[in-house]
C-alpha cells in the first residue's frame, strides 16, 4: 500500500492536475502528469465503465501495485493520476505493469539510470 504522503485524496488536488497536466494513454490506463516543484503524489480512478465494485477495486489495486514497486524509478517532483480503462478487466499484473512502465517512459516521468 502506498504511504499517505504519496496519495492524492482531495478533489482540489485532482482538479489542478486535470487542468494543468499533460495526458498520455495506453491500452489499460490513461495518465495525467503534472511536473513541477511539488511532492511526488499519485491518484487512482476507476469509473463504473470498468464494472462492479470488485472489478473497479482490482483495477485500482493493479495500478497502485505498479507504482509501489517502481516508485523509486519515478521522478520525485511529479504528480500523476492513473485512470483505469475498461480493457484492464481480467488482465494479469505483468501485462499491466509493462504497459504502465512504457507509458511512463513515453511521458518522461522515469529517472534515467
């Protein structure tokens, strides 16, 4: 589970990123990224298009787990909102992980090593 300081929870925080951030999308998710001097934070959204509450929560868990495992590779001055897409239903973690990591690389949100 992500620590409290890494989570976006207020509507105002989401609104700032949606209004000022850049968006990228892949097969299983879309992201909005806001780069700047703010602290590293992440938000996760799964709408009712995903399915019932079990499917929505699983989609958000998959996205959170990708972030948790790769948080050290993500730039520290970035805020990201992950939005699950309906195609994420029934997909296994490794496939979601590679898709998200490719999208973050395309968005230049990863630190270069």
